[in-house]
C-alpha cells in the first residue's frame, strides 16, 4: 500500500469513525461498508502510523481505547477490548498477544496489572490498557493545516489558564449545541458528540502541550492535577468552577458541570459520584458542596466551589508585600487602611467628641500609667488572666447612631491619633450559606487579628463595620439558620472576653442589640446627629475652596433649616454642584436647597423627614 498523507485531526476523526462501526448499525448498506473499508485503508496507509506497522485489528483496538478515553475512561480492561473486537469469544482470546505487541511498540501502556507475552490467559485478561502519551502526541502533534513550531511560550499563568478555559469551552459549546438539537427532536449519538469535541480539542490541547514545552514556568494547575492524579473529568470540574469564580464571578452548580463532562444520561448518573462525600474532590477538600437542599428548586443541583486556598494557588495569587504591610491575602472581607484623619478634624456633636476623647486617653501613656498604679485593669479579662498575660491596655467600643453621622470616620481618626494601622471588616461578608463557614469566619476575625498583632508594640485598631448580625437579640432556634446566628454570637462573645487590643464595632440599630453585649463593650458611644453649629462646619468642610458659589448661598441658613448628617451634606453638595456644572454656572442657593429637599425625601428615616416638615 502506498503512503497516504492526512492531518492528525483527520486521523483521529477516522479512528473515531472506526470505533462506531456503521456496518453493524445497517449491515445491508453497501455505502456504509465502502465507507468503513475506505476509512480503514486511509488509516493503514497513513504516514503518521506507518512506523508502528499496524494491521486492521490493531487499528480497531486503538479506536476502542481512543473512544473510551474521550468518554472519560482513562483505562480499559483487556477483556472489554476483546468483547468489542468480535462476537467469537474463543477467537478473541487469540488477540490477547496483540495487546502485548502494541505495548512493546509504544502504542499502548499498561494502566493496571502485568502484561507480558509469556503471561497466562487469566493474567492477561485482568490487565487494563490505555493509549500511550507518545502515541497520541505522534498523531495530533502534526497537521497539514498548521505549520510546525509556531507555538509561543506562555508569558504567565494567566495565559496558560486562558487556554485551559478555552479547552473547557469546547465541551460547553458542544453540550449547548446537543441540547438545542434534542429540543428540536433530533437524535444525537455519543459518537457524533465525541467527534465534535475532538475536532476542537485537537488544536487547543496540542497548543497547550507545545507552549508548555517551550515555557520554563511551573504552572500551579499542572502540578496540582499530577499530584492528585485527577481524571480528565475531575480536571474539567476544577477548571469549570475556577472559570466561573474568577471570570464570571458566579457560583457553579453540579448539574451544569455534569452537562459539560458527561456524554449521556447514563454517564450523568454515574458521574454524580464525583460530587459525593466519598468522591476524591470532596473527600480531599478540593471542592466544597453546600449541604442545604434549598437550591434544588431551581433545578441546578447543589452549588459547589473550590477550596479558597486552592483557588488562590491556582491563579497564582502570591503578591509580595512591603515590610510592615498587613497580610490579608485569602480574606476578602479584611481590608487594611492607612489612617489619615486627625481626631480634631472630625466634626461631631460635642458630647460624642467628649466620650471619644476619654476613650482615647485611656490608651495613651499618662492616663494608662495612672490607672495601672491604681490597680484598675483596662481589660474585660479576669484579674488573674490579666496579670498572668501582662496584657497591654485594651479597649472595646461600640459606635451607634444614624447612618452618616461619622462612625467610620471617627474610627479612622482614633487609629491616626494612636499611631496605629486600621483593619476594617465588612461584616456582611462574614455570613456564608456554606454550612459551618459563617461560624469559622467569625473565629477567623479574631485569629487573624491575633496573628497580625503578635510582636507589635502598637497592634492595629480592629473595626467591625455594620456589626448588627453579631449584636442583635438571640432568637429561638426554629431553622438551621437560626442556630447558625446564635452560634456566631456565642463565638463572638467568647472572643471578646479574651480580646487584647483596640476593637470598634459600629451599628445603626442599637435598640435591637442583645443585652449580653452591654458589658462586653467598655464604651458605648452614641453618634448623635449634628447640631446647627456642627452642620455649619460640615457645610464648610464639604464645599471645596475651588467650587464657585453664588453670592446668595447662605451656609448658616442651610445649617439651621435642614437637619442633615455629614454624609448627607456630602451628597447634597455633589448633586448641587452637578446641576451647576451642567448649566456652566455657579452653584446657586436654589441648587443646594433643591438637592437638600431631595435628599431628605429619599431618606428612609421618617424621623428626619418629620423634623423638616415632610
């Protein structure tokens, strides 16, 4: 037979055609017989396979293993290969040694068992085989359509992940196409789907292999999948969840992942085991699945996500930080802020300002030393624990009051005055639907603070913004979520008892606070709405010097007639300035008054509306 030149892609397509023997589907069709014979001839004369000296049976064995590999079966038992070859079981026993010869030629490799020509029949039947990497690369590592050696090395891990996501998208696109065809009533065989997938995979997987071969970088995902010996389907699940989390910013669900990795309804049922508690991905904490069943009403299955540390590792999040900078990686509800506002520049109600000054002085050297001499411990810990640990002066403060009255700003100013850094936590992010994680997150707040503060002369100020979920009254446990809230509060109370440092919590709803927290906070400071004098100063602060004001603007009139907080005044100034900028004119008194009225109307605080006659 003369040598026949075809591309690697075409070669794989023909092998898949051979695996789906059309003469068995419609034996009477002469055209089917001719097509199969032609495919076999093309393969036997293919230049890519010439050096392997293959015959018809060899080609059939290779096609069986290739189809199984694309179906997610990394290995195939010898006995299953023989069953596929022919119906005459006695005759198929004579093909056993062909498997051994194909192994010796480098086409196959032993996945399980010992396969030697001299082995007995029982031993050979229990062997499992798979196509060798070298053989697969020799086929689709070449193509007529693409020139050799055009791949460029990867610049970084992100380029590598982009190709992995592209590889996943081939499966997604085919799954969507198959779904549309089924909706139209068309029948789709597994063979058709596999061929469609393989056409796209040939190029992208070859590209990944070639680019990796030219890159000196070690990619986290490559190391991870080898270390954990992931199957192709497990690998695709991890890539699928990773893409959703870092590209789409959304959750992944078991059913959508099964649509991608499974070739049939039967496989979907079998592949569900990947997400079971005993499955490798869950058991080894590679992925986490929500225990709650409430999402099933959306017919998406259960939500799943990657282990947080693994996710950061796979995307290569290893940012170096400068000396002294606070490490927050892995905790998206932590934020380190460099304080920049002196306490004297924060405009507050006189009573609020006085209480803040007292709290600050308790931590400053002179007052702290006097209290120590008098034997008054500045901590909630027991006297014995306080003495044993030689604790530094600590303080816990609760800032409560209407929104926009300066609670967060005051915390910044306290850190600035004490010459400490500020760690803020968005408490709304602590809540997590994943069973047990909300409680873990609550504990993590204090563990992280303790780790950051260790060895520091002046540990940072810890600010818990909008901490209502920790502070509200405990409720009777009717649902699992009720128990979660109560458990979070118990942990919070316990950690406050042991706390060393400066803790500030803010809330807008002090009337809903659990009484158990009353004695845990040494200072409960109300942030009152500013009076007329404070409002006048706030108007002055929030209107920049460069802003062009009309001669009719009267800040004292505004301070007297509009009961606005500092935050609201900032909004009003911005909106009034926008009106003037659109006209290309100065900011008029009318602009500010209209903006003030709109702000009050849009306020959800009915008391504030009543104060100005709305």
